[in-house]
């Protein structure tokens, strides 16, 4: 996921959560798994959902690691 830093930045700016100190490999796996469950194939679409749908972000936060 080449756009990983962009996703983390979107989350920080939109929701105030700073995941920069988290293990990158683990967070990437979690994002990729959630994208699969949500039927999202492109990181662009993930960022769009994160920016425009707070319930989507909440759903991601509530998934188990």
C-alpha cells in the first residue's frame, strides 16, 4: 500500500487520531483486511470513504486487530 502515509494523514486530519506511532506493518494489514471486507479495491476509494463517511471510520475502528 504505497499510499499508506496519505491514509494515516487523512485519519489524523479528519478525526484527530494519530496512528504514526503504530506498527506500520500491522496497521497496513488491518487497513487491507478492512478494505477487503468493505469491498474497496483502491486506496483512493478508501480515502474518499474515510473523508466522507464517519460511520465508515467508526466501523474500521471497531474491527478487531
